[in-house]
C-alpha cells in the first residue's frame, strides 16, 4: 500500500514523469492520491538500472535503495528533492555513487 501526501505540483509532476520515463505504471490509487491527500510519504518506484532495482522515499526523509545484484535494501538520509532528482537521473548508479555512497 502506498500513502502519499501533498507533494506539491512540481514534485507530483516530476514523480509522474519519472515513472513514465522508467516505463513504470503508477497504480490508479497512487494517481488518485498524488497531491490530494495529507499524510506520510511512502512510495517505492521500480527503475531501469543495471545496479538499482527500486528507489523509495519514506517519512522522515529516508530514501531507500534496493540493489539489483543482491536485492538488499538500504536506507539513506535524503530530501524529497533528492529523491525526485534520483528518479530523474539518466544513470541511477552514477547518481547513487555521487550523492549517497560513503
């Protein structure tokens, strides 16, 4: 289940655009609630990447990354803007290495 708060017009459009670019179909329920419901952000988007399987954003500024190689998921501190930039990045692995890898 996905709970999505008011993301703001720009974030909502960016999330929809990223999903389209990745070939991901957002659920009807997610589309209905984007920008219309207050609450906690909990979204996980599958991405096309040889390194990363999915990227998520969760309450409290947590970006989750599930890796393609082993399927393990790790949490990283991050903002909504970083999450959207990550989704929009042409190379998810490069973005991860430049912004999150320590």
